[in-house]
C-alpha cells in the first residue's frame, strides 16, 4: 500500500505547487492591495479624492476627512498641516509591500512658533514604524547635537533613516553632518519642492526635485517592519508635527525608477511612455535662512536588479521567475527523496 501513496504524492507535488504559484502571480497582477489604482494610492490631490484607506488625526483623535484644511496649492488645492497636532495615517495593510515609493510636493514652513525656533528640527514628512527598533522615517531637517559620527559631526539637515532591530540589526541613516553650532542643509522653507522616497527592497533612495539626493543599501523591505500604519506629518517620537502644505501626495506599491521620478517632478504620469523633458537646473537643500542655490550635477547610481520589472520569460515579474525556479528545484529534490525512499522500500520487501 505504501508504493501507490508515494507515487501519488510525487506526481501531485508539481501541479499543486504550480497552482499555488500562479495564484499568487495572478493576485499580484490584479493589483493586490485594495485602494491602489494603477499601483498608486492617492493621499492628497483634490478635495474628495483622498483614498478611503487614509485617515486624518488632530489632537490624537480621528477626524472626518472633510475636516482637512484645503488651501491654494502648487497645482489646484493643497492640504495644510498645522504643525501642532495634525497628521494623516495610511492603513497598515496598504504598506505591506516589498517595493514602495512615496512622493509629494511640499511647501515646508519651518517652525510653527517663532518663539521656539528649534521646533523646526525633527519634524517628520512620514514615518512607518512598529516600535522603537523598527522604523522608516524622513525629515526635512533633523538636528541632534547628542549624536556624533566617527568624525565628530552631528546629524544635521535633510534626513532619512531605516531601522530593523536596532544596533544589532539593520540601522541605516543618511544625513548632512555638521559641526555643532553650525547649520547644514535642510529643505528650504516657504518654497515648493518635490520629494520622492523609493524602497526597492534592496536599497532606499531619496530624490529632491527629480534628482537623486542620497541612497544606501538596506537589503530588506518595509513589509518586514510589520508596521501597523504609515503616518504622514509625524513620527513615534516626541517631536513637533509637520508644519507644511502638501500637494499631489501618493504612495506606490512599486519602486519608481529614476525616469519615473523625473516624470512625476515634471507633472507627468510616471508610468507613461512620454519622452523625458530636458533636465532643469536643480538645487541643493539649504539651511533654513538661505535661499535656493544651484545644484551640482545629478548623482548617479550603479544599475541594480529591479524585482518588479518583467522578466524575459512570459513577461512575468522577475520575483516570480525566481519563485518558479525555486519551486522547480524543490520539486526535483523532493522527487529524488521520494525515489530514494521508494527504492529502499522495495529492497525491504
């Protein structure tokens, strides 16, 4: 009786694994997570167009989306966050993605209270966090005189950080180092600038006005943070909330390419085939009291593997091709193991 069971298990393994595999591929191709349309979840565009998976909070209490303050923006209307207690929140299921992009136009207005100028430091554009040891955040100007790097410089200026497990895990931070008492580069105030933060699952990239500002390897994804939500305009620390206007704010369940970020910056559909516009003069983020200056040439990065791009075989995503290969290898190994067991069973007879 043992032989037929072994044969049946052997020959049913591949079909079952194949069904499971292509069920996953079909679900991914169909859009996956609710709220995304063409891989985009709309956060701020125009009144009435905010996704149902976005919530508005003020003084710690959830408000109706109609309570958002809309003002004239860069393109149509923009949301004004008061810099006191207001922030937006995206549901956790919508950020459990292996590839992720956040993009917004921001008019950062610095310190809310002129009598407390230090309140301009450590505001957060967004934060994705599970706890103090698992977070991903970006700030228009972070300054912390209690921390120094190996050269004795303190974190100062435009900042992003990714932490998976604290000092014994993955901790990657990018900032502009400065001598204590001196200012470095923060996002200019009272001007419209475009920010895009991209997580490929292998690295994080920060773009400002369509140009790469900084990048670093993380070799993990934001899905692994297992965060319950994404906060826009605040964090999990005792810092001031964001005092800014936000316009055309969205998240994407794919890693935008440099060309797609450039299209966004030029008010184009990032997924269109429109030719890229001629490069414009960029800028360097500056200290809060100065104005825009000319940027150096755009930073470039080495080519990288994008698991979201179609593979040459059947046009399925590259990650799916790796999964197919893995399943085929497992099938071969399992077939060999079952054959060995069957051979031994026959010898025992």
